[in-house]
């Protein structure tokens, strides 16, 4: 009885046949099996049309019997790569062709399924060739990943080793990451036990806050917002910046400062800023309770005080007040009287 061959070319020797050549044929069979298990073949598929992968009975080097294939060449039209109808195998194939055309991997005949690389897919695929009954052979792509969980746009996460999805965590290309139902964004500390959370109000009107481009220019700045939600850094204002106690001579005041004035050693002159703007202010306090015996003089420095072109003399014990500039007509006005 003569030898027969498997669809991938392995020789099945009949009992008592091939005396004297059995060893050689066995070694060839082992080489074919090695090729089927992990062999590599480069297949040129340039041009257009169909390329048939070969099977050689009792011989090595057949492209249809290699485990790993690389399709090469410049294609000028959509092409097909075909395998014989009786072959059952799985292939690891890379489409390395150049040219913007499809590459279809199929059985040479039959009405089963095939696999097609699109015009832009130049990548590796694992394909299983299932001959079935020979009439409806199928080429099936083997997927090594689990299908995504949840609905469309839901962000995937590890859920006990499987993909998980949550309708409250979605990605919308036009908007970005969406966290729904007042779920929080939590920034955890190094232990993971404590966190800073941010979440939306229960009922809100949609708006966006845009953060500043950099950190604040100095300490003690605060965030402020425009009506469009653009955040910026602003210096804290509204209160006086109190200075060290002054005891003698003349001090030229700076707008926004407050001065403790000690006249126990003699009169003191506190001169107002020369070029004030509306809203500028200067505060003063009788430090030692001696304004009644040693007065404090407020020098007007070219601007009016209380509408008058004269310096202001403060002679009330424990007096404390603030002068606020309004304009050149009234000048500096006392905030309290």
C-alpha cells in the first residue's frame, strides 16, 4: 500500500513500506511538523489578484504549512491570499504590504467566511482556518481580549480580572471625561485612607471653570473668577497692612497701610501719598493715648483733606480713623467721624 498525506503534507507511511528510506522520511515528517508548529515564511504578494499558499506532500518549505507568515510587497489593487480547501490550521500573519488596498485571507473555494485587512491595517492577526465539511470553510480571527463591559462610551476598569463599565463614568470625545450622579473625583493621600473629593451640586446649571496657567505670584493670593468661569489669582485686599510703631519725625504713608503713632515723645507728622487714586486709604491709631497732649499732624502732601487745603491735626486721645481718597475736589475724607 502506498503512503498517504495529511492536508499539511505529513507523509503517512503504510506498514512495511519505504524500507531503507523510513528514517529519512521520518526526519522529513518531523521537520514538517516543526514548520507547522512554529515555522516562518515570507510570502510575496505584490501586484494584484490572488496568491495561493502551497502545500507540498512529504516536503518542507511549503508556505501553507508554516505557522507564522509575513505578507510582503507593493500591492496595486485589492488582493486575496488563499489556502487549499482541506487545510485546518491556525496562522499568525502580518500584513506588511505597502499600498492602500485590502488584503483578504480565504479558502480557495467554498462559501464560508474570510478575513480582510482594510486599506490601512498593516498589523499582526491570529487566524483560525476551519475546513468543516469542505463546503463552508471559515476563516475566523482569534481574539485574545475580553469584550468591553457596559454600554457605548463607558470607561473600562478592572473588575475582579474582567472588564467593568459604569454608566456614571463615560468618555465623550467632544467633552472629555464625564462623572455622573454626583460621583466624586477623589485625590488620595500617600496612605490611600484620606482624600480630597470634588463633586457637582445636586442641582446645577452647566458651567466650566478654567484654571490659571501658573501658580500665584506671591503668598496669600486667592482664586477669583470671571463671569465666563475663567479663574485667576488675585491679591487679598480690603484691610490695612499694619506697620511697626512710629515714634518721631515725619513718615510718608503708603496707600493701604495702617500706622500705630506714638506721640509720647513729641508730635509726629504722617504725610499722605502724593499721587493717590480713588479708593486709596491710610489708617492711623493713637498708640500711647497721647494725641491730646502731643498732637498727630496729617500732612496733606498737595491734596485736600475733607475739602480743605490744610493739614489735619488730630488731638483726641485714643483717636483711630481711616482717610480715603476720592478726588481732587474733596481730597481725603475721614471714613469715621
